[in-house]
């Protein structure tokens, strides 16, 4: 049994499509089918049920899948450890980032690439629920997101900074002159909010549910950069974490005047998972970045 064959098996199991799997693996479909057949012969069991319409896992395939994934992961951990032992930061670092963290990440990305040009960075911008699934499947090494409302037993969270929800408006908006904004004041303006499922929206709805507040919601968007552009060019108000506006010109973040208005920006990793040296160095550089220091000073 070869590691390559296990990788091929896992990809077919994930896609349930030999054609799609072969494209993702950059091999021909005939090569893929041959390798899977050799694996089945060595194991002595059929792994996939194939017909003209669909591909599905057999009972043997379902039993093999978690072990194959673990074997592939352990092999990658072994390679990562050997690379680290050479005291050379090389290889690949996979980072998951929620949209709110996008503005404060740029500085560290540029600095890291200059200092460690041999490390390839894969950055995934997605909602937290999708990133958590990628973390559990070990598709990313760590993720940057605000702390979830409920603790996750398999995830370890390290706080980078404390932040708060804010009303975001353009510089000419009447609210831009205020130091704080109440929910009652928000009722006087049209709102453009991040879509449900995004962290800032979830935090806002959790707080808002404690109070009777009928807001004038005009639009929902799942892309924060477009949302901020819309705010700059209109009289709309949005609700985001203050950190989202880092280095964004033409807007102002006014803290919401409500109890428990706190969000902790965190690095999230799987408990007891191997920490690459490149990951530890990236987090160190992020912690020392101007963006993070400004968030800390703003909270103080």
C-alpha cells in the first residue's frame, strides 16, 4: 500500500467522481482508476461501487476513509517536523481568515514573505463555520477569527486583541460626529448589514435579541469590502467589528453604546496538533504588527 494510492482514494471519496478527482490530482483518469484498482486488490475489498450514473463508497471504503486521512496527515506532520529540524523555514502554511480580519492581515503577510521567501502561503477567506470545518479536516494550519459565542472543545483559542462592535459610516454622516451610538439612534437610519452567518452579524444579533429594536434593514451583503465601499458612497450605516476598518479610508467606526460589546480577536488551532515553526513565526509577527498594537491601544 502506497501513500500516493491513499491520497488518490481520499480524493475520489471526497468528490465521488473519478473525472473530477483526476483533474484535482493532475493525473489522467485511467491512471487514477488503475491505482485505485491496485489498492483494492492489495486490500482484498472493493472500495467504490461504480455504475453509469454515480460513484459511492462501499462498506470497506467507508471503513478505510478515516484511517487513510489519518495516515496522510501523519505523513505530512512527519515531513513538517523534518523540515523544522533543519532550522529552515520552508514548505507551505495554510491560513484561514474571516472577512473581518482581512484589513489587519496585510502588513504581516508582506513582512512574512520578505523574511521567509521559501514558505508558500495559502490564504483562505471564508465564514467562520467553513473555516472551522477546514480546521477539523486539517486543511488549514490555523485560523484567524473572533472568539465564537460558544466554546469549542476541540479548538484552542489564543487572544490577540480585544475589540468591539461599531456603527460604520462615511465621514459626512451625522453619526460621524458622535463618540458612541445607541440602538435607539440606529433606528433613524437605513442599515446595510453583513449577511447572517458572518461573525459581526452573529454578535450583533445576539446583543440585539436582548432589546426591542426595530431597525431599517435595506441590504445584506456577504462581502465586507463591497459593504465598506457602499458605506463610503452612501448614507447607509453598517455594523462591523472596529478592526474591520483598519487602514480603510473614508469611513469612521463609532462604538455601539450597549453592554457586553466586546469581541476577542483570536488565533484558533486544533488542540494537541503539531505547530509548524512557520506558523509560530507568522503568529509572532502578527502579534507584533502595527495593526494589532493599534487594536490593543484602542481598547485600552
